[in-house]
C-alpha cells in the first residue's frame, strides 16, 4: 500500500508542476499589445425605431390566450 501512495503523490506533484509551468508559459508568451482578455467595452447603438405604419400592419395579428400577438415587420 505504501508504494501505491508514493506513486500517487508523485503523480500529483508532477501534475502540479506541469500546470504551474504551463500557466507561466501562457503568461510569458502573451502578446503585450493585445488586451488582457476577451472582455472589452463595446459601442452600443440605440435600438432602431419601428417603421411608419407598423400599427396598421400588425392590426390583424391574432392574440393568444395571454393577449399577446405576434407581428413581423420587414423593411429594406
């Protein structure tokens, strides 16, 4: 049983060393000109307004049991 524990400890120690070296290499090889992560501020434009006459186009939409109706307005 002692040999199996010793082997398990060696496997865990080698795994920890590999993870630490890989993390260090990742940080070292990173391009400093790049932002530090995929997270960045995006410019958010306001939502486009509905086109003129959408009320009459959606007047024939049949509401469901909750009183909501589906209407699709396509513009080009």
